[in-house]
């Protein structure tokens, strides 16, 4: 996972350690876990919210499937893309590392 986090983090401008920490907390490293709220995979992405936002950023229509989000590399890539969306959008003005 660390190599994927490094590569994906570099591609999206997201700290790989943040990606690894989210995976540890959100899914415990289980790529097939689905939460009660419908969040899927390592980074616990919801197809209809974060998944949709990433698809839009990529210029795609629709939402990712559950099987797509259970794919570890795909989930990490989409999770990093979503973090990038947040960091350049709604969270852009937050500079305090204690808040982020």
C-alpha cells in the first residue's frame, strides 16, 4: 500500500502519510469493507458523494460502482483525488495543521 500511496499522493499533490493514515483509520486496511452508511473500501468513499465528485473532476459521468471502489489501487487513487478536491476547494483557506 505504501508504494501506491506514494505514487498516488505525488500524482494528486496529497501527502502519502495522510493517505496511509486515512486507510488505517477508516478501513483498517480492509479493501472490501462497506460501512453502514455505504462508504466502500480502503478510504471509505461513498459512490454518490465523493465518488461522484471525483468522476466529475475527471470529466466522467455517473458514479463509481461498489466493485470499482473495492479495488485497492482504484480506491486509493479516487480517495487522493477527493482529498485534492477538498484541499483546493472547501478546505483551501485552512492553514492550521491542527485543523487539517
